[in-house]
C-alpha cells in the first residue's frame, strides 16, 4: 500500500497483500513507549487537514521517533526523523521486513481494519528478506525493464485521451473520480497483458479494495481472480508483457508467487500514482507559481511533480519494519518485535536536513517518497509511475488549457487517511471541447 511497486510513489511498500493471522506468533512483547498515555493515535483529521503542522508538533514534543497507537489500540512507533528514517531503511538486518517477528500478533482484535496492510504469511515480495528478496526483486525488475518507454507513453496518452473524451464536452468534471483514479491501473493492466475489456472492472475492483469499506473484500477477490486468470492464460500463451516475462524468469518462485507480486504491483502502482496526479494538479491549480503557466511550458509539470514528492507525497506513512532485537533509535528504547511505521512525509520535512524552503534541498533523489534501502521501490517501477503521472497531467493540460477550479481552494478536502494522501475530489471547469473520438461506454465492477 502499505501501498506501494510500479508506481510506487509511495512506493513504496504496498498495503496490497491480504493480511492473515494463521502462523505461530512470538510471545507478545511490551507495548512501545515509556508511558502508554504518551502514545499518539495514528488517525484523525489533522493527518488530512494539516499534517505538516502536526508533524512539527510531534517532532517538538516527542522527538524523531513517536510512540503511536494504531486502530484497535495496537502500539507502534512512528519514525519522523530524516536520519532515523535513513537508519531504519538502510539496516535491513536490525529493522527487518520479517513481519512474523511482530510482538503484537496475539493482541490484534477480530477483523482488524489494518489487516490488509500487514501480512503474516508473507505471500509477496513485501515481506521477503535477504537473498530471497533480492532474487524476487530481480525477477520483478527484469520484467518491468522490458517495458518499452515509447509504448508506455503511447498507452498512457491513449487512455488519457479516452477518459478526457468522456467529459470534455461538458465544461466541468471531477478530475479525481473521472480521471486520476481511472488512468494508472488501465495503463498497468495493459502492460501486464490484461485484455482491454477487463480494464474498467479491474479499476473499480482496485478502488473498492483500497477503499477498505463494505466492498473491499469483493474488490480484492475480483483482483485476485483477474490476476490468476491472467497467469493461467500467459502460462499457455505468453506474449510481450510483464506477466509473461515474470513467468519466463521466475528464478525459482512459483506462478502463485508471481501472481501475488503482480497484485502488489497493481495496488502499489495504482493509488499512489493516482494521488501523484491529483496532488500535482491541485498544486498547479492553486499555487500562483504554476497557475500562470498551466497552458505554457511543460517544464512546470516536472517541477510541480517533484515538489509534490517533497511536500505533499502521496504516501504519508508506511507499515513498516520490525525490530529484530532490542535496540535504541532516536533516543527511544525499541523492543524486539516492535513495529516501526515509516513517516515518509514527516521525514521529507525534517528541519535537520531541510534548512531552507527549497523543495530540492539535498537533491531530487533525497526524498523518501519511493522509500529507501533494500525495499525501495524498484527503479523501473519509479520510471513507469513518473511516465504515467506526467503524461496524465500533460495530456489534460493540452486538451483543456483553460482548466480552473470550480470551488475555492480552501473547500478542497483530503481522503480520511493517515497513510495515503490524496484528494477526495478536484472539481474543475473549462471551455467545452469536442471529443477526439467516440469513446466506449465506461464499464465498472459494481
């Protein structure tokens, strides 16, 4: 989810795998934090409305490592210091992705709402470690490197145009629900080898799954069925696609493993990329530095996208890492088996390394939006996400050059999540324009 590879801006380490609680668990460890009352709930409207101010307060009151409470009263640590984040994501032996070490498995309430974010059986690349992780990551990277960048751009342009055709004659639309949330997974599905006519249903199912509400399970089942059917098809009839390349180079992993990783990549590549598109368009429509150039140079798109990764990254917080043994981090005593949540957005804004207001402080690659270390979003996936997001923004601005907000900027709201940061809606107006081509009626898994 967490959510995030392809497109992991938020990489980052996805919340896509189904959570379970069936494997033997280590004995529960002590709750993190010196005093339970010091824990901060990892929820609430401030994570949507004013996260920058909230993270400043947390840093001032608790330091770079904050004791937090997850849904159901489950304790964890939120790492918000840049240097501490670098340490956690670099030292894979001390701060591991081996979730079986968690000292809270026996404390989880029934139907824990965060179960889809943290898997115990470790079915996907998200929870493999060491040489096995490196081999699995190599399988994925090799398959993604086979994506032709010109073909990828063409897919993104075609789907972008087809979506814009559905509303360009009306003079108004919601960019989030009718564009940003629909485009990334259509392109990803095409790269995988999913037939075009299954794309709309896959989009709707992924949105249902990530939404985490009443249709989440049905959405997850639909995604699983689609990917398993794809694996079965490509096992017999391979083609020039990501799924076929993974099956041809499994490096000792099974077809089921490949299917799990394709599911992770679909979820990781979809929601964060959709939010990267939405957050970039919000910035360009509300910030004076960009509004004057909406119909002008495309260089402003790249600048806005990079600023979003620093200042408004689609993945705020990621679960996470587990301490392999008792240790200390940021002045805190971390017990073996404690869960550490990666505070990507907070670490990006750490004043210890951000000494001025520049969004480029430390260089373009210094932000944590794609993660860091062994479990960093693979480079091919980052490139794919960037191509999809940048194409989406550029095509929209080319087609609708006078696009403008339909409501005051202060009325825009964020989705209620402490994990992913995206808009609930981005209503816009523009001069109606003719469609480029007749578009098929939109489908949907409902």
